[in-house]
């Protein structure tokens, strides 16, 4: 196999890594918000449930969570949901791995939503109560205060920890190969097994590095853009 | 008729009774200073009057309108509390400006959200107020680019942007260096001249004496002595007031 062929094959895998990355961000980031609000709820039950969920999800390895999501429908209901999706999508549309990828996406979105929720909670709780009170004495509603006063300060404060999580996320996507999803490292391992090529495995690092480099630049820009005020 | 009538206000936090039966009145255009040692309940009183704390007992009447009456058992809605708050303005010890907005935006935010007029009028009024507190060159600055004294003047202007009937100050200068204190006190003096009704919690005795029409001395959650400033500050009758003011003279 030529260098170009290997690169193309690895890039096919990296597209799956990027898909997992994008979907996790797009679903996990919004989903973290209601979880954060539940964790701060006045209602003790809501708060405890939310905190227990966050504890469990952050407390066990993501790899294990992928296994759980993937195998639980079969174990509990005797229906291999994701395996069926795999078969159906392959037979009907020739798309491989659709069910496995779905399982991975669910596990990732839930896992990251919990991490994000803790970042949101920390950000929201770090805003001084004087900011709320200044809004109250100006006759504003709670929702106006949150949207127009608190939110932007929270965003400014959470950009650095979110950046960290986002950079971790692209590397975590490699975990998808624990249920044989063809992400980049899985493809590289396949080359090692079938073509006796070991260098592609190390070469995958370049893909991650380039992507993380781009991410770092973009995230730093965002951080800079928000640094015009100090809260 | 008095613009503010406070009768028999009580407030406890758990078992500690912080305000025990506070009553006073304030005439339109007057300046009232509240003095008293730390923990005597001055901040709590201002917070109760501005509906940042729920008052346990008593009655608050502003300009003839009953804002709060513990005899009236109907529950206060959030809407009513917000309306009540709009009667008054409150200036905090640590300013609490909105950091992501410029000086001008700090002033226009609430009037715009509350639809108090069209954008042009709101902006014009805001610029006038910014001028009034002497910051016309700083209208487009962010709070972090201003000194403490300037920030506090913005906070005063922001409170005035909603035309409150009474402006409350909780130790407006105690987070400031002595040089910056004067610029804020001068703004307050200017407001008095333009007829603004104000209630000021302060530790600046000389200022309280010069600017006030009435002084209240609080201790342990009660009003120990009240009257005109000359009398309360220069010639206190009560032992506790004398004791408090003596300590002040020793310290300054
Ligand atoms: N949210 C609260 N919960 C419990 N106790 C409180 C609360 N707020 C105030 N207190 C108590 O009420 C008392 C009066 O406090 P307050 O802040 O009104 O005093 P102050 O006269 O403003 O004092 P200072 O001059 O130090 O500002 C204090 O003993 C304080 O500990
Ligand atoms: Mg106080």
C-alpha cells in the first residue's frame, strides 16, 4: 500500500472520529444545561437524582458505558437493538456500523453532557449574588437577569474548562473501537493485522495533532474575544 | 404627606432577630442618614425596604401606596415584588455593575428591557445622567476600565435611570480609598441639591451631618435615636449613641 492509500484509509476512519466528536458536542453541550439546572434545583429530590446520575456517569470509565449502552437492550429486553440497526442499515443502504456508531454516540453524548453540566454549574455558581441583586433592584425578572446579565459572564468563565474537555473529547473518540467501530485507530489496527504495517498506527497521531492544533487556535480566539470585560 | 412610611418592621434570620420594630418616616426631598455599629441591622433594613429580603412583620408605604403590609395575608406575587422594587433605587457597597456592558449600556439595560420608552429617549436620558455624575468621557468604557469611585458614580446613575422615588445607598464609599470617597460624596451632595430623596447608610459622620436632614442611629436592631443631624451627631442624648460616636472620634 502506498503512503497515499494508507492516508486515505486512515482518513476514512478519522471521519468517523470527527462524526463522534461533532455529534457529542452538538448534543452533549445543550443536554448539559438541564442537568446543570437540576443539580442546582431547589427541590431536593431533583437535585439528588441529578447528582447521582452525574456521579455515576463521571465515576465509571467511558469504555464501560459504551459496553453498557451497546449490550443492555439485548440483556434486558432480549432485543439486540444496535445489532439490528447495523444489519438493517447495511442491507438496505450498504452503510456499515450504523448501530454501533449510534450506541457510541449515545454513550458519548450522555457522558460529556454530565461533564459539561458540572462546568456549567461551576460557572453559574461562581457569579456573585450581587449581580442578581443589582438586576432585581432594577425591576428585572429572573429570566431577564439570567439571559442578559449572568449568561455572558458564565460563558466567559467556562470557555477555558470547556476547551479542555473539547480537546479531550477528540482523543476519547478512539474508545469507540472497543465495540469495533471503524474509527481511525481501528483502521490502523486493521492495517497492522492484514497488511503487517505498523507505522500507520503511529501515523494516526498526526491526524489528532493537526485537529487539536486547529481546535486550540479556534478556542483561543473565542477566549480572546470574550476577554474585553473582567467579571 | 411623607414619601416613605415604615412602621413596626421586624426581621429575623432563623432565631436571630435582626430588626426589632423599626419605624420612621421620610419627607420628599429629604436626605436620611442611618448610622450605627457593625451588625446593627442597617443593611438588612435597606434590603427589606428594597424587597431583597422578605420582611416578617410591619408595613411599608411609599407615596401613599402600600407596598407591604404583614396584616394583608394575600401572597405577594413576583410581579408585585418587581413593581414594588421600581419605587426605589439601591446603590451597593461594591457597585455591582454589569461587567460585560459599557457605562452607557449599564444605564440603558433595565429601561430598555422594561420598555420605559423608545431607544433614543432612553439613551438621551442615560447620557444626561452620565454627565450629571461627571463621566461623559467614559460613556463607552467598560467597568473594569474605571476606578472604584467612577464605578460607584456609574452605579448611582444606573439607579437613577429608572426615576426611583427614593434612592438608597448602602455604605457607598466604604469600598473606596479616601481620595475617591470625596468624588462620590460630591455626587450625592449634587443629587440632594437637585431634590433627590435619599436614604444613606454611612460611616462618614462629617458627611452625614452636612448632607442629611435627618439622622437615625441604630443599635441591636432598634432605632435608638433619631432627629436632626446637629442633635444626633453633635449632641446625642442616648448613652449608646454617645458611646458609638466617641469611638468614632477616637478612631478618626
Ligand atoms: N442572610 C443572613 N442570614 C443570617 N444572618 C444574617 C443574614 N444577613 C445578616 N445577618 C445578620 O444580621 C445582623 C445584621 O446584619 P447587617 O448586615 O444588617 O448589619 P449592618 O448594620 O449592615 O452591619 P455593617 O455595618 O457591618 O454593614 C448580623 O448579625 C448578621 O450576622
Ligand atoms: Mg451593612
